[in-house]
C-alpha cells in the first residue's frame, strides 16, 4: 500500500471537498502513485480513478418513527413532561371536560327519574361550584346523600 496522501490532498483541492470525501480506486493504485502533478490528478478524476464521495447525511428514520408514536399518544410519561399540567392542558379546558361530564350525568339521572328535579338542581349548583372532582365523585356524593340507591 503506497502513500497517496499527496494525491489525496491535491484531489481534495481540485474537487473542492475535504480529504475524507476523496475516493481513490484501489485497482488504479499504481497509476495514482505516478500522478504527481495537478494535471495528472485531473486526468485521474476524468477517468474515474478518483471520485468525490456524497455527503453523508443524518438519517431522519428514527425521528420520523418517534413522531408517529407521539401522534398515537406514546412517550407521554412523567419523564417526557416539561411544564405544569396546566401548561400541557389549560385549566379551562380541564374544567370544561369535567363539568360537561358531570352535567351529562345529572341530566341522565333526572331523565331516567333516578333523581328528582329539585335534587338535580341542587347538585347542578354544587357541580358549578366545583365541589366534585369527577363523574364518579358526583355519583358517590349522591349516594351518600341518600338520593341514589346502589342498584341505580
């Protein structure tokens, strides 16, 4: 294996790239050893004994895969979270989801005659005041108050 560092350096200058991107054909090693002038290097480039290699880019395959998974709702555990819960889902949006669920539950119970309209109104006002954490909490309070039986 002869030293072709000088040829590589000249080729890099001619091809306008770094020495790392210069490809020297191993089969043409003897011809390249004799190439000592820039004209010789230009001839070798023309004949294909010396070539400029393509720039190696960074693959986006893993990033795209991760983005697809995130779109499905993966990778949202505590280690991936930055910011408060309120910054991830606004407080108002959380309130809207919660109050709508509770009001739906109350309306369904009233329409199915499991609670009276006066009880509905009383618990509607309590829900509006933010007394209940969830639909389940509302039902638990209705049962504790004796307005709802276990089987209903």
